[in-house]
C-alpha cells in the first residue's frame, strides 16, 4: 500500500474554502498518512485576496501546530507555506521561513514581471509564447537555486491555458530537471491541473522520465482549495510516476526530506 501524502492545500487562511480541520478529515477518509498545509504567501505582503496576510502567520502556525497534536493518532499533520518566488525578495523570504517551525516550503512561480501567468488567458494573447515559456522555466530554475524551497510547485504552470510554444520545449524540461537535481530540490506532480483549463497534471507527463533519470525527488500533491479535492486523482498520478521510472516518493518533517519506497 502506498504511503500517501498531500502537502499542497489552501484553507480559509488564504484562498481556500474551508477550515484546516475539514481538509484533515478528508485526508483521513482518503487513506493518506500525512497531510500538509501550504497557504499562499507573497513575500512583500501583496495579493491579500489570495495570499495569507503576514499578520496572520502566527495564528496560522499555532493552529496547525495544535492540530498536529490533536490528530497525531490518526494522521501526521505538517506545517508549510507556498511562497511566491519574486527576485529581489530573498531577505523577506528568508526572514519568514526562519520565523516558524515549518516542515516544508513550496516554491512557486506565478509572476513574470508584474503579471501573473495563471489568472487569465489574456496574459498570453498577442505575445511571444516561446519567450514566455523560456522566461518562466528560467525563473523556476532560479527559484530552485536559492535553497529556500523543499518542493517546487506546479513547475510548468505556464501551460494552464493551453498556449504552447512553437519550439521544441523538451530542452526546457531537461534544463529544469537538471536544475532540480543540482540543487537537490523536489518537485510535485500536481493533480489540480486537471481542474483547470489545461485538464492535465503539472508537470507535463510526457517529460516525467527526465526528472526520474536525473534522480529528482517527487511527491504527489492535490493543490486542494476544497476538502473534496484532497488526494484527488492520486491513483493515476502514482501510476504515471511508476511508469516514468520513479520508485520512491519524498516526505518531509522539520525541513528534512525522507524517501519512502512505493
């Protein structure tokens, strides 16, 4: 039986729809062994409509730490964040990470410049999509190189609205896999892309073998914003990883990574 973990979910502390307890109960019903919370956070305190307010971080951390104790006989509860990588905010990011007893940190790229890549297709219309992809992948690799992050979240989010470059992008995935390997950062197979216009997982399943060949650690995450999506599509995700050559998955506690065989 697979040791199931889900480290990517959002509650009322950011842009999720329910309190943390509802996600934990859903994870227990799904047969998961660990559940991790990773509220969206902008290092500069912006985007408060979908990111946690910095002033609420102490309450959030205290809440999840309390749930660790309350549910310890049923499931392991992990404290994390999903932090936007924004070049130039390294000191802010480091300060936040060092202020709380996190089990893991997800690093994500939503922004190219001042605009997000995932809030609407208008970002792509009339632009050089090849250039967008190249810039996006370069920024993800830059984020991986910082050492701040344990997991790179939805590493090809730029696919969300099904705009694709004309160039062969396999080289970009090879570059990303090599970067993750060099900097010893894991990535997630994010199942929430199935609920987006993309209708597929992140990253693109046809390139998963590149990450396996480079020995990059992986975990499966739902990116759930509703309790009903905790553990969603995980059976399919596990099968994809096995066929790509993965034989173990990453688990996290106290910012340490542990590898667990399938």
